[in-house]
C-alpha cells in the first residue's frame, strides 16, 4: 500500500501519510487513490470539488463548516507549513467539542481526513502556505458557519504567540455554545 493511516484522538479524523519515493532528481508520491482511501480510511466517500488557497504567515482560516450539505475534507499542504485543526461538533458524539491538531507541511506530506460533522481551520506558520483540499459536497454560502478560533470552551492550543489575521466572517464566528451544530 502507498499510504499509512493513523487514527487520532478523534477516531473519525485520520492522518494519512503517503509513501514518498525520492532521489537526487526530487520526489514522487501518489496524493490520492480512491481504492486505498476506501479500504483504509472510509468507504463510500465521493469527492466533488478540489480547492486551493494560498495564505501569508499568521493567517488563520476557520473554524468552518456547513450546517447543511456538510462537507468531508481531505486536506494537505504543498508549500509551507500550517497547524491544522478539526473540532467535533456533533452534539450526540462523546467527543463533542473536542479537537485534534497537527502540523501539515510540504516537507512531511501529511494529509488529514476530516469527515462531515466537524469544524475545520488552520493557521499558517511559515512565510506563506498553499493549502489544497478535496470536499465531499459543494460550497454553499448560505449554509457556511464559523466558530470563533479562540473559543475558551474548546481550548485549542494554537502554536502561535501573535494575534492571527482573520477574515471578517471568521472574526465574527460564534462560540460553540451559541453555534448551530449537528445532532
């Protein structure tokens, strides 16, 4: 198999590490294989959209989710380094309000699978970062929601010592206790 899959403290959120083949010329790896994803990560997933963002150091995007047309996301970084976070926002889950975070970078080639029912965000730690992700549903502005990045009830330990740059919608994010969440 060309990938190694590791469960996180949130069992549905998985770290995917591809086998990287490198030599003096550079490297090659398979960034996605539908058969391996179904066998090792989650069966029955269909990706419908690919997204690509570039952000400067200190930009924090999230914590985003769609209350309808919930999206699963397979995320990775192809330039730079980010601290990536998933938060379980399924009220019926024993892990409701818990989070998982890890470094994704162009150097470690890690990917993170974030299934529907989780909020997602990241902060850029390098001078800039290019962030790619596949989604299981399309983006619908009317269903997008945002939880504030520094909600004390969630307590994400962002590895930053500065005030991040936020989009207006993220600065206006709600606390988890006030947000629409999944049943």
